[in-house]
């Protein structure tokens, strides 16, 4: 029996918000992922890093406040650090869960860079909030450094960074090689580390990449059979949180595009997932996208839950 190849995108619900929460959350996540392995899926996993990269960025900023001679880590380094420690927890929890089921399978984390266009419009209108709340004085210092800040009434100021469109996954050949060797691969964590090509070098960018966007690109690059997006709800809804909320069990790409035009999907939550699904299906019309929750994924792969999107 041929294994089904899938990219699985984990949302922050699968990881928690703090280090302690993550330790507990990844154990639950590992069980769901192991269920997919037992169901003959060959997995490539990507994941959110929003809370984690914010925590790292905050720690680095606070360290600079205490030790003024310390050079704070740039955003790209914070992203790399988050890939390492989130990947470490997922990798070890999944390996342990698989071994407990009598499955000996390599699980590998790849530090992944993703190229972006230095002239991407996102760099001129940053939207992704990161780091701690700042006073007006601290915010002014950030502005003088050339950084963008955003005020949240009653709370203070926070730094915002760009979320440019991903161009190429630098380590895609390494990811593909491990996947073809039937390893479970964890890659493109947090959307990947954004880098800009300069001659033959890659320079880190002060930005973050939408993890759903990179999940769609990763799935298309690997030409997997399925893109499985795990989020906080069991399926996609029309008129979400309204009295006439309706579960959508199946959508075509054309129907999904029409719902986007209608404004059915919220920016920053469901919209990027639907856009990633459409992108992947445009590159691989024979593929399938499944959007569901971590808790429902075992039922969803059997057609008993979730939303399926096809070309």
C-alpha cells in the first residue's frame, strides 16, 4: 500500500503559549500525529511560532535593557531560535510516541530559510505585532532606530514587523530528500526564517512569514497528496459565530474564492488558511486540503469531520 504524502500545518493551539504549556501540548499533538503515521501517512510538519518568537524577542530586548553593551538578537535570529526549540520539543515527543507504539522512524528538524523580496509592499506597511508592551519613550527609541511601532489603547506600544510573501524555500532539496527516505520532517517552522538574497549570500530580514502561506508553498513544492491544516475549530464555517453559522464540509477552490470575496473569512485566522489551500490546489489540482482541529483530525481523515477543499 502506497503511503499518502501530507504536509501538516500546526497552529498555536498545538503548541501552547509558554514553555511549560508547550511541553504538555506537544505530547497531545504527538499522539494525533502518530495516529496519522499509523494511518499510512508520510508526514512533513510545519508549525506556528507566534507566541514563541515573541517570547524570545522580548527576552532579548529585556537583556539589552539590563546589559547596555549587549547587542540584541535581530528578528531573523529570534525566528531561528524558535524553530530550534519548537522543533526540538515536537521531534522528541513524536519520536517517543511512535516508539511507544512500536514504530521506529526517524524524526528530523530542518532549520529552514525562506527568501523574500526586499521590495515587498509588506516592508512598507508592517502588520505583525511582536514583543513586549513599551512606554511612549521606549517606542520613540524604536522609531528612531527605523522600527515600526503600534499603539494599543490602554496597554502601550508594541513593535510591528513586516509579513512579506515567501518566494523560495532554501532548504527544499534537503526536506525532499528526507521525506523521500520516509522520515518525518519538521520544517519551515513559523513560516521559515525570512532572508534576502544579496549576491551569493543570504541576509536575514526583519520580518516574519505567514505560516499558512509557507505551508501551501511547501505542500506544492513537495507535490504531496494532502495539505492538512490544523487549527482551533473542527471545520470551516460560513457566517462564523453568527446565529446562522453553517459548517462547510466540502468546498471547491472556486467556491472558496467566492466566499473570500464575500468577506466570510477573518484576516489573520481563517483567511490565510483558505488562501494557502487555493495556492496549493492551483499547483497540484489532484491534491486535497483538509482543515480541521487537532482533536478531530483522526476522524477527519476518515471523512467524518473537517472541511475538504478540492480543485
